[in-house]
């Protein structure tokens, strides 16, 4: 049987661990899997949600793993050297190495992501890239696969990655049947975006004031020159200061805000795509579809189907 071993590190994310445990440890799930939970040492392991779980095995379990899964954990707590050595040894032996969410920090610390494209939760992607510049961190993906090393974005993206593993091991039909039991989409491509929310500069800064002004005028054909004029500086100076403060260019930020408003209107209104495009400053429905496909790898109809806010049922007797 294919042996899947999950490594619970200190302050493990219980949800991240539950995903591989459910998919690979359920006796009624896909055949040919055996699931084991281990930790740096057998015994209690604190979670991020206020309770401990008990790992029955220590690092020796990794020596017999066909697939190693590292669920998310508190990345501020570095894995001890014996953990990193055990991960390296498992990879060198040919085990498939998988991370869910911030579990990527452990694989990166072991050097297993060097020169590879990897992802993690979008809130932690910058920190992963800062700590491990040799890793090609892409925060816009649900999961990545580079040979025998796979990483996923945060939380529920781990479901997509584990279903992908089942699909690879047992075929699409087995993965689809499992997805039906889990009541989740049967397949989401790894390249699909994480639907992350873009932030804006602090309201107390000069850039923040300009951005707040721009957000009230997304329906207008704003340009970088317009933003610079509002800030009272040249476009070149504005672009340099904006990039230094936000980490992105003014044009990219403006497009991101337009798309954020597009997503909000798709979720909360019945407005036609043409009207949403006009309100968000994207001009035409065709232009909106192009930008949404690039940003979120989906269509307006597909986005609405997935994220549309459903009305609450009326109370009985009303």
C-alpha cells in the first residue's frame, strides 16, 4: 500500500492536517493508501487553535513514507535540525514531498524547494520569498507540481492538491468520486488564482490619500498621470514612490482595484457584465473578461457560480 505520512510540526494548523488525514486515512476512501501521523517526537503537538493533538510516531516514520505531507504550521517556529534532516533523507530516498499552506516553509528550510516554483498562503508568500530567495514563490496559484515536490496555497487549496494526488495515483474517476463524498469541486487547476484581496497603502500616507481618492473614481478613465497630478508630483516621481511604498506599480495597483470591484459586484449584484465593466473603468465586457481570466483564471459566469452570495432563507411564518 502507498504509505502517506503527515508530519505535524509545532503549532500545526488542524484544518491543514485534517485534509490529508481524511483523504488518505479514511478506510472508505480510495484504496491502496496507508496513513500515519508523526511529529518531531511522539506525543502531544500544539495546534494553532488552542488544543493539542497526539502524534503516535516520531521522525522514524518518514523513513518508510512513499508520500510525505507537511501541513501548515506557525512559520515563526523554525523546524529543528533533526526534522530538516529527516525531510532531506525522505526526498533523497525518492518520497513524494508535499506541503499544505505554510508547510512550504519547512520544505524550503530543508532546501527541497531550491530552484523550484512553489506557493503558500498568499498572506505568507512575501515572507517565504524573503527568507528563501532561492525559491520561486508564486502567490497566485492554488498548487504547484515540480517533479516529486508539490506545494499548495492556504487552507482549502490543500483539498485541491490532495485530490490531484489521488487523480495521479488512481485516475480521474476515483478523484471525482472522492470529491462527491467530500462535497467539493472535482477539479480545480493548480494555476487558478487564490482570489486574494489586494491591500492599499495606509490612509495616513500620501500614497494612501491618493489611493482613497482613486477608489472613489474607478468608473473614470484614470491614468498614472492622473494619480501623480493628484499627488502633486511628476509621474516618474509618483511611480517610484508608489512602488517603494506598496511593492507594486501604480498601473498594476489600479487594475487590481478595478478587478476587486468587479469581483464584489459579481458576488453581490445581478448587474450585467457590460454595466460592471463600465462601473469599474474597464470599458467593455470583453476587456473585463480578458482581465478576469488573467487575474483569476475564470469567467464572470464561473466566478458568480462559485462565489455568489446566496440570500438567507426567510424565517418561518414570515
